[in-house]
């Protein structure tokens, strides 16, 4: 019996010594911090996170995690036309632009010098290319008609495709100036 008592005391002493050593000496990881593994979002992955996982073990539900992203990057401001003259019945088209993963176009437009009864149509166009990209069919993604009482506009629309361009179309007998600038955002 004395031997058994000594063995129990030795095991308890070893357990206490092991627990005290691990509680005094921090255990470090050679990996990098992964915020998705930090279940209590305290900035470190430790036993509290494992206890939370153990407590939730076997449960099920929606696997999405709410994420708040601030300071969405935006593209540079692109000035396409600044008081460019658009003469009688003329069309004016911009170069093609690529969205590069952006989802929204923010535009500022101005049409000046329109007389009563004159109109200018603004287009955002998505080119639908043929298989070998030698020609395309222009798909109007957005249209806005400017007249003498509607000369300024600031719009936000979804990017129509990975490639797009802009156009102004002056009705016959119309002369004016046009300005257009845009930038892209991810949200």
C-alpha cells in the first residue's frame, strides 16, 4: 500500500510540475498568425480558442463569417474629355477601358452650350467580341439623354463587363461641349 501511495504522489507531482512549467514557459508556434483560427478575436491563438472550438464541437450552421472591409481601393480618376467640342450630329467615343476586377463605375459628366430643343445622348458601352476578337458588337449598358435643362450628372452603375467604353452622340443640329471623368471601385 505504501508503494501505491508513493506512485500516486509521484504521478500527481509530475502532473503539477508539467502544468506549472507549461503555464510559466510560453509555447510559441513556428507558423504565422491566421485570424480565421482566432475564434475570440483577441489577436492571439491560445487555449481559449481551443476551448471555444471544443465547446462548439458537433454543432452546425451557416459557415459564413461577417467581415467588415473599410477603405475599399479605388482606381485613379480618369479624365476622358474636358470641354471637348461635339459638333452637329457627331459621335465621340472613348478608348476601351478594363475593369480589372472592379465592380462599380462612378462618373461625372457635363454637357454645355445646349439650346432649347437640343439633346446629346451619353452611352456606356460593353463590346461583345467575336471568337477571335477581330470585331465586336456594341452593347449599350447605360444611356442618359442630356438637354438644355439637364446638363450635369453624377452616376454610379455596375461595371457592364470586363471591358467598356463611353460615347456621346449629338443629335442633328446640336453643337455643344462635353466633359467626362470616371473612376472604378470594388464596392
